C-alpha cells in the first residue's frame, strides 16, 4: 500500500534525507517519534493526504506543503480512492 524511494544522493550532507512516497488508495504509514528537534516537510504532489501528528489532524491536497516537528508519533494516510504522491524531507538535528 506504500512505495518509498530514497532520493538523497550519496555524499549529501549528513542529517538530511528526501523520499518520494507513493500511497495506494487507503494506504497508511505510521511512524514512531524521531529524535528531539527532528523536523519533516511534506510536499503533496498528487492526491490528498491526512497527516496526524500526536493528536492533531491536517488534511492536505496537491500543492500543499506541511512542516512539523517529528519528535512525536505521526501518521500519513491516503484517504482517497486514487494514488497520492508526496516528497518527504527529513532533517535530523
């Protein structure tokens, strides 16, 4: 229900990763909390995505950019009947 591809090239600065993620319809990814001060930026390329960070929900559509502190549990959820594609930029501090 999910395909994830690392886009960060070899030799990139440490502490940063970029992933392209494709969620099948109704696909869900639950993520444990990352280390303190880790942040993520999600860019929705196509489709729609619900992000849950802790107890808060955020509904995103194509073209939306969402940044959050990833030191809490978080969930990516494609609630649509079509594929959703995102870029996920993770910065570890």
